[in-house]
């Protein structure tokens, strides 16, 4: 009889770049990287286009799953772009 392998805890996500990051960290890094104007053009929602701030964005994004998904998707895109840029410009 074979011993059963332990199932890894669900909190272990070594390949998930979003794991352990707060929504505030995502928004802050995106705003720092793109600027509010560019962020608002990439994800056209009022919290990014009209008097943007991290606080107002967090308030909206916590209540709006589809918008949060867009922010997470853009964050992953930004990471891929940074990695690609670093690979071509060592």
C-alpha cells in the first residue's frame, strides 16, 4: 500500500505573482508605473479618470469585481512587459 502524499496548503502559490499582494500595492504600483492619466486610458473607470487617488480607487475596486479583474490583468501585463524589457536590456 502506497503512502498518500500530503496536499499542499491552498495558501502556497509559488507561481502566482498576485499572491501576497494587496489591492493597494497593485494600484500604487500601476499608478507609479503608468501615471493616473495613462492608467485611466487603459482602464477607463471614474476612479482613475476623475480626481484619482489610491483611496477612492480601493473603495470602488473592492466593491466591483469586474474592475478589480481588469486591474489585476493590467498588473500582470505590466510585470510581463518589465520582464521582457529587462531581458532585452541587460
